[in-house]
């Protein structure tokens, strides 16, 4: 699966329908036809990509 942000193939599965891109360092979750993208904070928590909302 290609990264929805940078298009890289350097991705890996980290959970059920959850993936991590090694090139742009984002985590994303695919659910049906919808993709949610998250940035990984320094403490390991997930934040909405481009936003300040912590998940």
C-alpha cells in the first residue's frame, strides 16, 4: 500500500488496517474508502495530520 501523503511504498503495517510510512513518518488508518492520517508526536501519541488535536 502506498502512503497517501508522499506516495512512497516504504510503508509497514502496525495494526489492523493501520500503517506507518518510513519516508514521511506519518501513521494512517484505512477504513473502507476513508483514510485518516496522523503525525506521531515525540511522546508517541498520535495527532491529526496538520492539526493540533491529539488522539
